[in-house]
C-alpha cells in the first residue's frame, strides 16, 4: 500500500507540465496587458506634449511678427478736461493684423477697464492692420493724473506690448 501511494504521489508531482504551461500563459498575458497599458499612457502624454508645443510655437511665432509702438510726444499727451480722457496713439509696427477690441491698456501699472478705453482706428475699420494708428481715449483714475512722470503700456491679445513714459 505504501508503495502504491508513493507511485501515485510521484505521478502527481511529475505531472506538472499543464500547470506550468497555464502559469506561463497567465504571466505572458499579464505582461502583454501591462505593456499595452504603458504604451497607451506614454502615447497619450506624447500627443499632449506635441499639441502643447505646437500651440506654444504658434503663439511665439505670432508674437515675433507683432509689434506695437506708441507714437505720442511724451512731453505733450492730449487731455480732454471735459470728458477726463487722455488720448494715446499706438501704431501697429508689426506684420500681423490685430483686433482693437482686445487691446489692453495699463497706466502706471494699473489696468484700465475696457469700459474706460475707447479704441478707434482712423479709417473706421475693425481690423488694426500693420502701419495703421489706433487712437485710444483712456479714462484714468484719478483723472487727471498727478503732475509728474507716468507710464502707459498697450498690449495686444497675444501678449506683445508697447510702452512709453510720459509727463503730465
């Protein structure tokens, strides 16, 4: 009887070929699923980086072609005492067309709210083309500005700006 049990036990121990194959198959499938998951995650990140880089390079390219110059005389800035507005003239000296409604104005580092800026092109157009002058009638707070040195900054929607120091 002992001899018979030993033979059966030895047969069971020796018959592990199917178990090993199944175990190897499970590990292979798990490795493939893990590898595919890593590839999907990495490709998603790469595509995101490519899209971000493309958008960034497009913005930098546009900024390089954009330039704004304020063409006022810094010693004499027109001021309308009745309406309380200063008049600044900004010239599009770049190579891109800009939208006047998206121009941002800062006086002495303080943002002038869009309702306090009246931007108009001399020819009445709605696109600020290269070489054209944009007239900006700006209401400051306080109005009029204190006597002394001040700074105006005019920025386009892509972040490119022009600045000028002036006296009142």
